[in-house]
């Protein structure tokens, strides 16, 4: 014979148990992403290296 809890489970009346952490320390944040200027500098630098390599290969 099903219990009263099982009978109400089909109706969507389910109580969720709250889970709390053992400590109250704050959750550590992720490190800040790289700044846009740093990313652009790397992109331009790698692009210049790639162009120099292609120019060297083409001139041979």
C-alpha cells in the first residue's frame, strides 16, 4: 500500500531539504580574466610573427 508521501509525490508537492555548508567562509571567486589590451597585444604580436615567417618562406 503506498504511503501518503508517495501519493502526493505524483502531484508535485515535494519538499526539498536544505543543504548548508559546514563552514561559513565565502565561496572563492575566479581570478579576473585578462584585460582586453593584453589580449590585443598578444594577437598583434603573434600576427606579426606569422607574417614575418610567411614573408621569409615566400622570399626563398
